[in-house]
């Protein structure tokens, strides 16, 4: 579910309620209230690693989702390494991943991103238009994540192709794509161990480094798969959604053009709140029997936070279904699009910068971009366990 209006009726059942999500075997606690969601994300009684629950039987929710798209079990180990860990293990893994997204790295990347966006705009303008997601979003986010990791430019088209196959969710494309990505990173690790360079890959495979306990090849491959799978497709589709949001709110776009100083501090956080790049967060599990906000939570119960739903909670936001680019986000960033607590998205700063640059390049510095089809004709596709995403954005310039 990705339409925030649909959450109004659900929210009448309470900020936390029991339901069944399509594609999953077992019922879950669904969280649609902002404060309840934030509390759960900071509550140590809810854990991410289902395997740590005593007496657990049967496949986890993550394994059910992987099985549903035909993923061979031998590849399960490459998924969910960071999102399904807790405590000290999660902290160690997060520190490794965070090395790709330091403030220094993101700041150093900004000029490259600005030039990349300008080049992509020029290419699209020369054709008179095209698909903003496929022709701008994907190459833009691929360049960003590959720059941060140190993947050679010559290898990027094949990485992009595999990721696009991955998000097709068609087993005939998805499974070979994962095998190819794993094989590519296994080869890249071998090359960097033989001839190190000044990049993240070489840093992680360096013998005797500060993360020597995390240098198992499968762990490193899992980290690289996480960075490419979450750092390319989700932000590419979100960038299209962000542009669509502004094009379908011409009054707000006019205000932003009149007051471009709103872009970083107000407009981008509001767009992230309003449209939310990942509608549903990863599941958490109750580590015991207890009552949470009047709900009788039992040991092993799964809890699924609706990030889009909580970002439209009227108890937290005034007129939550209204886009207001001058809205004061209040303390912090003013939304839960990136989660909260220990599992707060490590790529949040990069996503913020990418969104700023694309909006600035395609809608503020240049003002001829418009939709090439009516909004109700735009394609959307299902993301297993996450909701729906905008599949393409045809535009004219």
C-alpha cells in the first residue's frame, strides 16, 4: 500500500493493529501511528534478527519474501545482513557500511553529482524528453554509489543492468542478476586484495585492518550487495516521485522557484515526508510477551512499521495529506522516511543531497520540464513487502 489516503481508515483501528500483509503467511502488527512507530524503533524489546528468538520455527519473513521471488536458498546469506542484526553485531556492521557515507565522502561527491545531473539534463533536453527514472534516476544514482565504493566506470553499465533485472522481481531475471552481482564482487575483492587502491573496497578487504573480524568474503559481498541494491533502484524511483510530486503541485513548485532557499531545509524534508521513498520498513520481532500501547504483543510477533502511513499521521502533522514546502519540520528532520534509532538509514545524507541536486537542476535552474502523459496513466509496480513504486516518468523539455 503506497497511497497515504488509504491509511486514514486503517488508522481508525489504532496506531498499532493486527493484520495480514499480502504475500506473507503469518499476521503481523502493523504500525500507522507516528509516535508509536518511533517508540518501537527505539524499544530494545523489538529486535531485527528473528533467528535469535528461542523456539523459532519455520522460515522468517525475510526468507518468505526471498522464497516468493524464487531466490535459491544458498543466496539467502547475502541479504539482510545489516537490516536483520542487533546490538553489538549491528553496530560493527553499521560502522563498516557507514564508512561509505561519511560527511567527507558525501561532500566530496557533490560537485560530481551536480555535473552528472547537468549532463543528464542536457542529454534529455537534446532529445526533447524521455523517461526521467530510467534515463536520469538510474544512471545518476549508479554513478553516485559506484563513486563512493570505488567501482570502475567501465563496470558501471553492467552493475546498472543487473540492478534493473533485480528490481524486475521476475525470477527469470532476478536470480541470474544476484548470481552475477555476487560473482562480480567476488572477483573485485580478489583484484583489490592483489592490487589495493584508495577506495572503500580496498579498505574493507585490507588484511589486519580495524574491521579484521568482518573480512569474511561472504560478509563483504553482502555489504556491497546492500550498497548497490539499496543505493541505486530505491533512490532512482524516489527521484522520479519527487519530481512528479512537484509537477502535480504547481502552486508549491512556483513558491519554491520564488524562494529557492527553502530547498534543502524545508522542501526536500517535506517531499520525503509526503511521498516517502520506502513505504514500509523492515519487520521487527517481539523478544517477549508484553503489552505495547494496549496491544497484547506475544513472543515472536512480527511488527511492520508503515513509514508512509506514519508520515501522514494527523496526530503528528497538521494537514498531513497537504504538500507544504514551507512546513517547519520541527526538531530533527521532521519525518521517519529514513527510519529512526539504531537502524536509521546510513545513506540518508546522500539521498538528501541527490534530491536537492535533481530538483535544482531539472525544476529550478531549468523550467521547461513537464509531464508527457496524464498522471493517471503513469506506470506503478509492486515491490514485494514494501508497497508500490513509480515505474516510469515520461517528460518533455
